[in-house]
């Protein structure tokens, strides 16, 4: 199978981390959706990465869907409970993490516009979302090693991935401040080989 992404995409990194944790073989195809010769619009009508193309040539897009597809492959460890509300809870953790990413990306994109075009109120609103999400994670992690259940799952990987993104691209956030449980949890996860080997290139 092939994973189409850029090396900078945090959504693509989430999938690369899952592939690494599951030790699944794949071909990484670097493809920037905004380039003229990009193959992404032919694979995903929304023109976004990541896109996963299976060995049967089926394209799956949107990182939660791709992560769900990977879970159907014979591989260990499982990163989602097989069914039931426990599975929904892990997907809820993933959604919270992806929401942090969405807000972080919005702040980053606002920040690269010319200063006079930046909308400060939007940055403030997105920062508040991230801070509120990080506070809820700090609360959740009191006395817990993982967000859901008693083993590493997709929600944990998505959360560490989102924190890595905001730590790098939204440094004004001070994500560690007053969040000791979240700090220890995220630093532990980010030291895993799956994160070490998928760092975005330095620019
Ligand atoms: N919800 C999507 C978000 C994917 C996304 O926004 N990808 C960005 C790169 S980080 C992209 O391809 N943007 C191109 C565009 O919006 O035209 C997911 O989880 O996969």
C-alpha cells in the first residue's frame, strides 16, 4: 500500500506513527496537494493529504478513516477496541487530538499571512480551544498512564502527535505550563521510535 502525504503534514504524521507502531510495510509517496502535478486531487476530491491507497487500488482519505482502515489489517498491536462504546471513546480521544491540530494549523496559517491581514481574534479563539482541550487532557490523565483503557491506543498516538505539532508550530502556547501529567505523558510518547522517525524536516 502507498501513503500519499507531505513530510510536514501533521495528519500524515499521525498515520505514519500508526504504521510504525504496527510495523506495517508501505510506500511513502511525497505529494504536496497544492503543486500543479499533484496526484492528490485524483485520489481525494477534497485535495488533502494524507491519502492511503490499498494494494487493491482503493483510496482512503481523512486520517481517522485511514487509521480505521489500518486497524482492519492483520497487525499488532490493536490500537482500537474491536467494537462497542469503548471504541467510540478512543475515537473521541482521537477527535479531541485532531481538533487541537485543526486549531493549531489555523493559528499557523494565520501567522504566515502578512501582518496587516492577520485576524487576531481568530488566533485568540483558536488558542482558547487548544488550551481548553489541553486542560481537559491534564484532568483526564490524573493517575492514568493512557487516555483510554490500560494500553496504548490510537487516541494516545493522536494526542502526542497534536502536542508535537503545537509545540513546534505554536510555541507561544506554552503547552507544558501547569500541566505536569500531560507533560510527562506526552514526553514519554514522543520518545517512542514511531515519533522519533517521523519528525518533520527542519526548515
Ligand atoms: N481532516 C483531515 C485534514 C487533512 C488536511 O487538512 N491536510 C492538509 C495538510 S496538513 C492538506 O492537505 N491541505 C491542503 C488543502 O487544504 O488544500 C485529516 O485528518 O486527514
